[in-house]
C-alpha cells in the first residue's frame, strides 16, 4: 500500500511539472518584433520587417510592396534605437539600393516618422511597431 501512495505522489508531481511547462510554453516569448512602414502618397509604399530582440539580431521576413506589387528585397543594414530607425533595402543580390528609410521617434503618435527613398523619389513614411 505504501508503494501505491508514493506512485500517486510522483504522478501528481509529474502532472504539475508538465502543466507548468505547458503554461510557460503557451505564453508569448517576446523574442521577436517588427515594423510596418507605409506612405500616405501614391503609389503606396509599404515595408514590413521582422527582427529579434537581442543585440545584433538579424532582420528576417523583409517585404516591400509598391502600388500593390511585391518587390523582392533583402535588408543588409539597419539601425534601431529609441530615437531613430534606419533601414536599407537592396535587390536580392545586394547589388543595388532599392529603398532607404530614415525615421525618428514621434512621442505624440508613438511611431517612427520620416522619409523613404524609392527609385529617386522621396516620400513621407510612418512606421508602426507590429
């Protein structure tokens, strides 16, 4: 009889540990983030990027859409701190600059506002954390 009581105790502990692990895994890790930048003028330019929240984290999932058309890009260089966002988008071979974002933090709107240069044209852009 003493053995079955010990077995139930071990099973209860296992269940508690697995339940706690499940809760921890279900909680968001907040290990990644990203931005969506868009212009108000036509053709509408939208830039989406994802990145990790550790120093030196690479950008992943970069996307450029101009007038509803997806433009293949890479993001070889970027800078983000509490005051400034800079992002360089190149063609897939990194031979040619496609777009350049330079934006500063706006306390009033809690966004990064600035400019995007695309094919020789500069437009106003607003970037939201996403």
